C-alpha cells in the first residue's frame, strides 16, 4: 500500500476535524494560501517541521501522523 502524500493527509485530517481551510489558517496562523498550495500538492518541497507541528496541532493530531508522508514527499 502506498502511503498518502502530505497533501492527501492534510486534506483528510482537516476535513475529518470539520475545519475549512480558512478556519485551519486562523487556528494555526498558517497563511490560507500556504494551506491551499499544500492541499493542492502545488508545493514541490516538503513543509518545514515547524509547519507540520502547527498544522498537526490545528487538526488535533500528533506530529508523527504526518511523518510517513512528510519523508515520502522528500524522495
């Protein structure tokens, strides 16, 4: 089984937590445009670990939830 990309995982967790992209941006302080780019898979680089920490906290999961897709996207 292929692990999800960061974009897929972020979108899945955000929608499961009942947040819109705007609400997640407001909750985390991450710019809405950044969240949109990551969810669209438009960023060619993986997010910084600091950004992962903020997004994970915003959707209420531990950072390690993103670790598999975070490293996969670097490959």
